[in-house]
């Protein structure tokens, strides 16, 4: 089974910009992996921010964006807010089998 | 707005079968996937499996022999059955639907503890 890799932790300053990445053990992440990004705060259910690379839900703040970057899926946060401190997970599809990354703990400090 | 609610026993004995139901309400979407995802306490997310709208199923290889997902569209419900549970199956279980557009919707999750 493929392994999906994420940075274990990242720190961003309030108002700053940070990019979280999501890599695949099988090679470059492509549109065929249909990358999803989720935000989870302690004690809460995950909330989808981005689906299919770059599509946003109605509740996704405009400061979040998704893309493919350097062979990985990427989630960019521009203008970080204190409330963005959370765990972020990506999900990739491998011919119909879904695999989650281990998560990135984002600190806004 | 689409809403999902998981229901089922919060405590299951080892070697028994875990059964959960997800009720979908509100909104109107063309569902392509009915899925279950779980999260052990303090750990990351794990995909359990899904039922595709064609009737095909796809399960996590590590759980495939123990898991069945079914749907009752007339009742807007879908279910998860997991047999021969152990303490390692203790987790928060989330139901998820994915629309034809790719947009997905999650339940709030239900904690299932496997213990005698």
C-alpha cells in the first residue's frame, strides 16, 4: 500500500504564509490522485478545506488554496490567523483506494 | 446543507461485531461514495472503505476481510459492519459521503470502545 507523506509540524507567524505538502511513495502526485485537504482542531471532527486539488467548500476561508507543486499536492495558507492552528491531513486516491497522510501540526506563533 | 449523523453502540466486546449506521439528511446531492473513516484516540485518520454508487465496494486491504458497507437509499442511511473486533479497533468512526462533484460531507463522529 502506498505511503502518503506530510511534514510532521510547521510553524507560521500570524499574517504569514505557509505551504503544507503531501507526497506519495509511488512518485509524483497528479490530478488522478484527487488530493483532499482536511483541517482538524482538538476534539472536533475533520473539516474538508480542499477537494480535487483546488476546489473549495462554501465554508473554506479564502486564505486557503490548493495546488500541485513540485510533484506534490500543496495547501497554502496566506495570511495565517490564530484560529488556523490545527492538524492538517491530506488524502490521496490510488485507483480507488484512499490513503491518508500522517498529518501536519500547524502552529501559529 | 447536507448533514450526517452516526449511531450505534459505544461499547463492543472483543471478538464481537461492530455495527454503525449513518443517517444523511438535508440538502440534495448526487452521492457517488458512501464511506467510513476512523481515528484511534490520539492518532491519525484511517480510511475503512466505501460503497460506490455503481454498487462496487472498495475496502482498506488491512480491514477488507472484516468489513462490510451497505446502503439503504430509501431510508437515506448507510451502514458499517466490522467483525471480530479487538482493542485496536477502538476509535472515533466517521461517516462520509462524496458527491458527484467531488465535494464531501462528514458526520461528527462516534466513539466506539472495544472492551470486555
